[in-house]
C-alpha cells in the first residue's frame, strides 16, 4: 500500500475574507489570530512554502485595548537614515494620529521576514472606524476567543 503526500498547487488555493472587530480586544492576542489567518495556518492545505492564507479586514482599530501601562510606556522607533534621525513615538500618540499602524506593526512582527510574509501583509486591510469598502467580498466574522468584549 503506497501513501502519497498531498502537495497544494496554486490553482487549488481558495482565499476567504475575514472581518475582525477590534473594539475592546487585546492588541497582541488579536494580532496572533490575524497573522495565523494571513498565513493560512488553520487550513488543512497549509504549506509553509506557499501563499495559502486568507484576506483579513480589521475594523475599529482605534478602539483596541492594551494591558498594563503600555499606552504610555510602549515606544515605537523609526529612523530617517540621517545622523541623529531617530524618532520615537509612544502607543497613545500613534493610536491618536494613525490608528491602523499599531495593528499593522504587531501583525508584521509575527509574520516571516520573507517574500511570503510581505505578500501576506498585503492581504491585511486595517480601518480606524467601523466602515470598510470590502462588503462585496462577503467577509465572514472571525471570532477571537477568550478576549474582552
């Protein structure tokens, strides 16, 4: 009796659309679920060398919850490339100015640092409020278990 290893082909990949509402949800816990969906980790046809992940729409990014004193203490750094060009911003300021960036940065840090990770990040759509322009794709609601709200 011979058993064959099933290998997924590009034609077999079916991408779903997921909707995640972050109102009252914890940032890191939600980011792990989103990263897993972008990579396709929950699918039976998962292959680490192929893009089998789904598209994820995140709404209410401005209402995300963080534990402890992270709003004041968590610092995001960026550098202009020039001497003395290091800029720092705390989470509270970043959420006020650009509510989508903390979610994008958290998910990006959980993805592989390869072409697959960069392509997966391209399937992430983050919106500050409850509205999004992807109703035509018919997104299904993703449940984030064991979380607030």
